[in-house]
């Protein structure tokens, strides 16, 4: 996933699958979740992803689509893809 301040882009195997406009994130005491989402504003219920992350990277800058694809192509054989 990539966030540029106005849109979130989701990628699968280095290929962009969706783009969604979003408002700026707000401060929260709930923490940040990978592979899960809170169901309600009270954070009483959480949905968890059924699957595995093979690799995750966090950057302090937004990556262009070509950068995401290039990074994926550089490591994909490690995972038999």
C-alpha cells in the first residue's frame, strides 16, 4: 500500500490493484494494524486477514508505481514467484 496524502493505492505482486481517495489520517490511541481492521469506532471488534505477508517494507516517502514494481521484481524469485 502507498499513501500520497490524498489517495491510498493497493498493490498485489507489484501490480497496482486499486486507488481510493481518503481524507488525512487523524490521531488515534488505537494503534496501527497490519492485516486487520477495527469494526467500529469503539474498537471492540477486529477483523483479521486470513493469509500471510511474505515481506513488508516501510518507507518514509511515497513510492511511484514503477518503484513498487521494481522492488517486487527484485525479490520475487526469493519466494518462487
